[in-house]
């Protein structure tokens, strides 16, 4: 790797990492919306159902199943976005270390 290549890669990683807070925020908002919708549907169905508590719970679960799936998928997406942000951070540290090694190599004529 040349110094220019290291600098170019670091700049790319910095640009990608700068997007991470916004992506995490968007994923958190999506998760909150999905969880709210799931709870709303579940509670509404529970209250309007008749029968025993177990029957009402079962009916509410059935009615809110799709909303729960959406919330679970949003939770998985948030986890993926956080993992990607961590990977970008780790890659930036590794590339900075490589850049430092190249700098030392050039200073010492290696």
C-alpha cells in the first residue's frame, strides 16, 4: 500500500462513518414506529375481543402478527446498521495503523 492509497482509503472510511449516526437514528426511528404500531394493534385487538383473557391474548397476537414481524425486522436492521458502523470504525483504526507503519517505513528508508 502506498501512502496515497492509505489516505484515499481513510478518506473513504471517514465519509462512510460520517453517515453512521444518521443511519442509526433512522433505524431507531423506524424501530420505534414499528413497535408503537405493534403495541397499538395488539392492545386494540385485545380490548375489542371477547372471551377469556387467554382467548383475547391469542386473538390479539394473531391480529398483530404482521406488525410484530415488522418490528422484529426493524430491530434486526438497527443491529445491522450498528454493526456496520462498528466495522467502519475498526477499519479506520486499522488503516490509520497501516498509515503510521508506512510513514515510519519511509522515514527510516525502508
